[in-house]
């Protein structure tokens, strides 16, 4: 009798946990202390199942093939969403290095959310925490503490990393539309995926010369583009604290890396950034290509953004590592 009761109780607990996990797939605020307090280095694989499916879905290219249309859409979405992440999720929401209107703030928050890198409050809060303790024990994604794989992706799969550190983003939480995006961050990617499928089917029917279809545009435009974008962004957490050159003697192991800077539109000048994070520009010198800053400069000319925070002259040549004065490409 006792055994049956125990089994029934365990069964109910199991179902409750399953329901809680399903809710967390759509509601990023569905967390409590009992969940986030679980072992920090143990992934919650069931909760991150959609993330695994995102990667596996890229194999769909075997069946859908490719077309120049699909590849172009994938590349365009990589560019637009990378800019949304680097310019707004990072330089605006995390560091407030320039100003913009509430409309543009929301629009780029939507674009950033479409990259499947969680909501703007979650992203900014974790990044602000990273700067407080970079490459130290409390840094949630330092490769020096737990290795490359942990820094690149594993930390994201743990319960401890799931919650938003609201105390660090009170300025952003003042906007209800940002709170909504942050809570239901899965909504925008799902809508994007549906729109791509629909657009592909319309092209297949009404513009067959485009050579694409709904499934093909979905695989290339959403799955492949999103996965490449994710791993490119993650290299700044992992590789850019391991590979490259150090111009400034920061308290962390951040590096400047030309290849990563090209891949991530300027984020690869990471040692520069950790030396002075308040600047809208991360390529401090003219030879350091910073596509995100060029885009922000153009947007400032159009009146979309304003008050781009510069790099003060005193910052450029302070706290230098010996032999890293000028002409350092950082590669």
C-alpha cells in the first residue's frame, strides 16, 4: 500500500515538473528559487530541448536544398539581427552608450529578440554582471573558470542562468513593452519562422523563378541563420577571452581579435571594450574595423540615434600593456 502511494506521489511531482518546464518554454519569468538554486553546472536538458531542436533542424537542408534566394535571406537576417544584438542589446541596453527614442528602442528590441538570444532585460543583466566580475569565480561564462565549451554554450543551459537579474536592469524594466518582450521572448522568433515559411510558399506559387519554398526559406532564413548568428555571438564570451592580443592591462583576460571583430561587426575588439565600456565605439583606432559603430554613426546622421559616447583621448593611451601602443591589429 505504501509503495503504491509513493509511486502516485512521485508521479504527480513528475507531471508537475513537466508542466513547469513546458510553461518555461513560453514564459521566461516562470522561475522560482527552488529552480534557480539547482546545481549551477548541470544543464537542464529538457528545458533547453527547443535550443537543441534549433540546431538539429539545420539538417533539414539535406531535404530542402538551397537557392540563391534562401541564402540571401539567411545572410540578410544574419546582418540585421547581428546589428540588433551588437548595437542595441549590447551597446545600448547593456551599456547605454547612446540615446534613442522609445519607438526605435522597441523596434530594435524586437529585432534582437528575433535572434533567439532571450529578451533584452535578461541579456543586458547578464552582460552587466559579466563586467562586474569578468573572468572571476562569479562570472557566469568565463572560459578561464570552466573552459571553452562552458563559456560558449553550456552556461546557458543551466537553471541558474535562466532567471533575469532584475536588480541590474531597473532602468530597462521601467518600460512595460520591454518587460513583455523579455517575458515572452519566444513569441518573436516563432512569428519570424512562420513569416519566413509563408513568404517562401508565396514565392513558390507566385514567383517560381526565385527557386525557393516555405520549408527551404524556413531552414535557411530561420534555423541556419539563427544558429550561425548564435555561435558567432558566443565567440566573444569564449574565444575573445582566450585568443588575440591585449593592448590594455585590464583585470580580466579580454583580447582584441580582428577575425572575431569582422564576424561580429566590431565586438571582437573586446580588450578595448573591457578597458572602456562606456564608448559606442569598440574599434578605438581607425584601422580597427567596427561595422556596428559605422551603422550607429549613419543612424545618428539620420536622427534615429543621438549622443554617441566617444572614446576620450586620455583613455586611448592609458593602462597600456608594454608594446601595445599603436598599429596593433589585435589578430
